[in-house]
């Protein structure tokens, strides 16, 4: 890289990175550097990146920042590797998040209020709330240093996007992968809609609930009760059967309690647990044949039978609201005992209470035996009027989930149907958006036959590279293995709609485009939302009747899974471009998306394209507050991201996150101190290296920064640079961001605390060739390093590159982000040897310095000898040995090679010569401090004045004058204090107070 001659002015010791950022952002914007980075790459070398769009219904938080950093670093890197990478921003616009905001602002608490208000009015209100915080996002995302096209963003609520979603649905329909079914699934009673498998999985919370053991009295055997356990007492109103295991053992137990005698039936394996609950104290009832008295209650096992002997027995309904309803079909099959293979003795009583309207196993058994279907609860979670004692109660009220179950238990006790009750803590699903407890509910829904393409999904998933790697076979792989058909219909309003029209005769028509709907209906179509298309009908080709759209909208995750096609309005536009660039090379999101966005992209791509949707995935963890709790605006337990940017700069924040475990799907307790440490230990150290380089750069007499050098430090730092480029490249190629990022700070530390410190005298020295080599090598390293850090710390990289190249933001077509990635090679044997020897040397230095500290001997005091032991710790390179001697201020070092571990024996004997040299070093240090205090620069020369009575100090000034002059950039030393001195101070040297003065010559 050619160097433009210029005056390298040292920068402020503590640059304001916030202001630096603003300057660079303006440079990028004014000169369209982002767009040039795309346009200047070959058009036939595409790298496709999909960006999962956020909602603009709130300000960006740390979760968004983590995702945005990932989505910026990888495209920047591959751009420097020579690929053209479009980065299109998108906005999520549909679904319950928007609807819930609208409901809150409109004071709506029930779905029926939306219907009363009017769907059109409600949807238009939702539309108005979608982009409430766009302006803030448009400031924060660039301030983070992320390059993405926000100006030409797509929105999931726009007609082109929605039309492509219709096309995707039609592809699935035409492949026979869409069907309607009546199933038991989780619903949100507040939102009154079904949820998909992944949505349910996202909302589990630990709650305290009530469980009961209910007594069901046999019709033909009064006084004998079958015991059944349930964790949802409210479902007992809908009970129509009991299920047992045919080959399980069931015991009859006689219980005498205060002259009240009854017989109960329970699975033998569970009798101790169940009876202990009844007795109120733990007791082992196993193999008990005789009477046992516990808490004044008599227990006796009468007999044991197989479950099949119970099958067919009738029992009395506990709740008779429906038992006498002659309109109910299959009443003769109700309130009987049936055999079922899902009955186990893992918990409960070994008897399952069956309510077909509220459970998958229940519903399947109901279909098998034509059982009654009693749905005493509406989609709103409220008990219907027929159940008179409980009419109007919400079965799982959000404010008190136990309230209705308490009323059920009271009723059971009153009817002598309560055997035991217990409060317990368990994980229960809640709506992932409104936080309402879900209920298992049988209803109709439209499904995608995921199980039909499951094998294809599993096979294609083998082609995907995950970071961290374990997610592939773990969280994602396990989810794929357990994949079930996808419930895609929602009974809501603000969303893409299911483009399915039906006629009363049963004829169905799926519409796959706006043009098709316009042709069928003869109407102009400019919006595809529910309140528009529900008004559009057309003639049935089968019977001539009117075909109307089914009322359901589509799961918003269907929008997300269709994003690769819809963002490009495929296949209506960009057909060739899309097909040439599918699948994506890279996507990234949080760990929760393994069951959501990552999953649905894969489902749709496997079904529609028979390809994986993406090749590489990075999964991040969750950012928590410093105390490990969830970040909360109410608790104010985290710093505002914008203030962090302002205080420390975006680069420090980026590096802190990129080098942390959050980039490997682990949680991170965010620490402002962590960002501060990065600023101090990475950004500032690198900037200080540049500052030092800038002081000498004008003295460089060569046009090319890299020169041939025999100096071992130059050889070492260039080998380390090559090693760094290799490590970062390997980490980025494997999409392991911490592995790529962490070596950078280690290298910067090496550059500053070893290379530059050990080279300082070379910069100031008289050996012109060596001085030139040191300056040129440092410049070359800084230039290459600016390119290495460019994807990670884009602002600091730009500032550094502009300074070192001498461009200084003058040429609008020059930027580090328009440069190509640095090449690297495998280290030669000589380079490997130098790196290994230097690593040994630094460790030896560490040990010797520790011993000096232990002995209380300052480093400025030279010592005679140190003996270093350890067979693998012998340093053979004499130049590196000299570095050790100079660093620890030793005259000699010997390597004994004794033993395996690194050892050291330090000689602490001080000769007169050693003492004098120690005094000289103290003097040089004090004089240079005086230079600094006087505001002198490296170009300034000085006259030194001194006054002292100590004979050793006098002798040092006499015998070592030339060395002192050289080391302090002075022209003369005078043993008298002059009134002409610019500055004078009293200092302590060799336990003696002396006066030093300095004058700029």
C-alpha cells in the first residue's frame, strides 16, 4: 500500500469515539460507501442474506442490537471477500402484537367488541400503529454501524408481499399439503384463536395450580368409587368417560372414616401415593392386607383385579348438566369405563378422566368409541350457561388461575366427589404475546401436512451449518424429529388471509394472485387484508352459487416463512434473480427462533422448493440485566443502548457482544463495565499505538509500508499478523463469531505491550535502517489490522485506515470497507519457531518480573543473572534472549534445561556498576516525566539542569552523561539550577532528594 506523505499529527490521548462515529457516518452517507461496497463487487458473485424483520412497535433493545451486529459483521466480511451482498431491511407488520396494542389503546377486552366496532375500522387502526417507532430505528441502526437498506425496505402488510404469501399457500394446496380438521389444540381465550406448536412452546411459565382426585360412583355398585386424577378440575364438567389400562393391576380399598365407609379403586402401583394424600401423611401401603389406622382412618385392601375387568362399568356423572339432555347423540356410550393404551402409572391414579373437547388423547378416544362431545366452555374461556352453577366463570382467569378450580373443588366436596386435593407447581403454556394461560380446546383449523414432508425436512437439514454446532442435532434437530402438522388458521383480523373461497355446495377455490382474483371477481383489487377481500365473491363453477372467502386469517409465522419469496415479490417479479440465488448463504436470529422463524423457513422451503432455505445459521442467546434478571424498563435494570453508544462508541459495544458467549446461543448478563473494559483494553490501546506511530511516520523515507527487516521483533509481529488473519478468517468461514473476534484483542495487546514497547528505542535510535523498518512495519501492521477489524469495529477501522493511508477522508472513493480481505499464508517453519520462542520469552519475562517484585527490586535496577529451568523453556534465538534481558533489566540469563516446569533463580547481588546503572535509569525516567510535564514533544530538544549532594548521582551524571542525553533527547546537562529553566521539580533518586530542571532548547 503506497503511503501519501502528510503531517501525522498525534490524536488526542482519549478521542471522543462518539463524535468520531458521527463524522464517519456522514462520510459513509455522503459518499454512498455502503452502496459502493455492493456495486464494486462482481455481479456474478452473489452472497444472499435473509434478514428476519422486527416490529416497529417499540424502541430497539439489546436483543435487536445483538441480532443486528451479527447481521452486519458477516455481510461486511463476505463483501471484503469479493461478494456482492444486498441487505434489504424489512418490517413485521401483522399479527397479535399489533392487535394487542390496538386493543389496549382502544380499551377493547373481548373479541366481540372488535366485531361490534367493525373489522375495517379495527384493521385500519392496526395499520396506523405498525410503524410507530420507525424514526428511532432509522437512527439507532446506522448508529450501531450496521449497513442495511432501510430506505427500500419491504413491509409484510404491503400488497406485493401478501400476494407472494398467497402464492406460497397455493403451492402447498396444489401439492395436497393443506387440509381442514377438527382437533384438540391450545387456544388463547383472550385472543380467541388457535396457536401453533411452536407458539405454544415459546410461552411456558411456572405456575401454582390445583389438582384433584375425584370420586366416580359405580351405578351398579353403590358405595364403590373409581378414583381419577386431573390437573384441570374445570374440565370435569365435560367428563363423559374414564379410561384404564387393560393389563394394569387395580386395587379395591375399603376406607372407614368416622363411621363413613366406602370402597375406592386405584392402580396398585400408585396406591401409596394416592392414599397418603387422603390420609394426610406419607405411608407405604404396598402389600398391605390387614387394617391400618392412619389419622383415625381405617384402610384395608380387599382385592386386586386387572383393568380389563373394569371396562364397561357405568358410573354416575358428577355434574349432571348434560347427562339428561336427550338431544345429545351417543348418550348410551357416555359415563362408562374404557380401555386406553395411553393410560400409565407414572402419576395420578392410573385412571384418566376423559373430556373429548379438552385433550388430544381424550378426543381420539371419543372418536374411537363415539363418545359424547361436551364443550361447556366457549373460545373465550368462559363457561357456558348450561353449567348453571359455574356459568360466566373464566376457566383460567389471568389474574387468579386457581379461582374457578377452587369453585369446582368446593362443588366436589359438597357432592361427596372429592377424595383429595393438592396445590402443585408446574410449567403451563401461556400466550406468547398477551401472557394469558392457554387452554386445550377442540376446534376446527386448517393445517399444513408437515408430517408428509418431514423426511425431506430431516434430509435437507443435514446440509445446514449451525453455529453453535450442537443446535443442529440438538434443539433444532429434536424439534424436527417431533414435528407435527402445522395449524395455520387464526380467528383474528390484522394478518394475511387464507386465500380460500368456498361455496355452500362444498366447492373450494384457492386464489394464488391478485390477477387471478380480479379475473374471477371482475373487481379491481388493491389490498389483500380481511376487511377488503371478505367483501369479494365470485361464481361457483360447479353450482353457480356465490363463493365466499373462509373467515380465518393465516398464522403470522406463515408470513415469516414466506419471506424469501415475498421480499422479492416472487414469482411475480425478480423470478430469475431469486431462482439463481436460492437458498440463502446466511441467516441469524435468537435461540427461540429454532422453533419459529428458522423452522418455518425450513418447512416451506422443503415443501415448495424441495431445498433448504439457508446454508449457514448463527444463533444468539438472550441478553439479560447484569443481575441475571430479564431486562425491564419498569425496573430500570439496564443502561439505555443509545447512552452506551454515546459514552463508549458503537465499536466497543459491538466487540463486547461479538466476543461474548451470547454469540454462541448462551445468555449474557449485560455489563456496562464490560463495554468500558473493551474501550480501555482494545480500542484505546490500538489508538495509542497509532498515536505513537503518527509521531514518527513523517520520517518514513520509503513509499511502501512493508520493508524487509532482519529485526526479530518485526519478523515476529508480521508472523503474528499473518496468524491473526488466519484465525479470524477461519472463525468467520465457520460462522463462529467469538472465535473470529477474540484473537483481535490478543493481537492488539501483543502489538502494544510487546512489539511497540520493545521497539520504542528503535523509533528514537540512530540506526536509520532499523528505525525505518520499525516505522514501516508498524504502519503496515496498522494498515492490515484496520482491514481485519473492519467487519467487527467498522468506525475505528475506518478512522485508522484513513489516517495510516494518508487519505484522511479526502477521496470519496476510498474506504477500508471498499478494500479486499487481507491474504494470509501458512506460517513457515522459521515463523513458527519465532512465534513459539517469543511466546516462551514473554512467559519467562512474566516469571522473572514476579520474582523481582517478590524481592522488592524495581525493574529500573539492573541485576546480574537469572537461571531459568525447564527442558521445554530453553530459548535458543540470541536476539530473543536479548529482548528478555532488556525487558527484565538483566545482564545475563542462563537456561539450565533442568526439569519439566518453568523455574527461575534470580541473583539479587548488586555491584557498584549495577547500582549506578539503576540510578541512571531513575534519572532518565524522572527527566522524561519532566519533559512531558513541560509539554515538550518528540521533536523538541532540551537542556537539563540538576542539583544534588549525593556522590553516586554526581558520578552517574559524570560517567553516563552521553547515555542520559540520548535517552532524554537532550543536548546538554548542567550541574546547576538555572533561573532560565522552563520547569523544575524536586524528585527522589536513590533515596536522595535532588532538584531537576528542564529548558526547551
